[in-house]
């Protein structure tokens, strides 16, 4: 395994882990604030847009490049 391959897989695994952890944090915030169904939806959309953009950028780079 080359260094480039290791770095590529480390980035994928690390970012996936961080995104899953952020989803867990958003879920816990919704529970702690006793948000209803609409509140959960707003939390996930508003706070999740950042990593959705990161995922979209990664997919576009892979498809186009």
C-alpha cells in the first residue's frame, strides 16, 4: 500500500466518522431541546448542509476528474 492510497482511505474513513458523529450530536440536540418532528427536520437540514456540501464536492471531483 502506497502512502497516497493510505492517505486516501484515511481521509474517507476519518471524514465518514466525523460526519456520523455530527449527526449523532444533532440528534442529541434535538432530544435535549424536546424538538418535535418539524424541529428535528430543521436541525438536520440547517446543520447538515455543511457536510452535504463536502460530500457533493467530493463526488463531483471524482466524477469529473
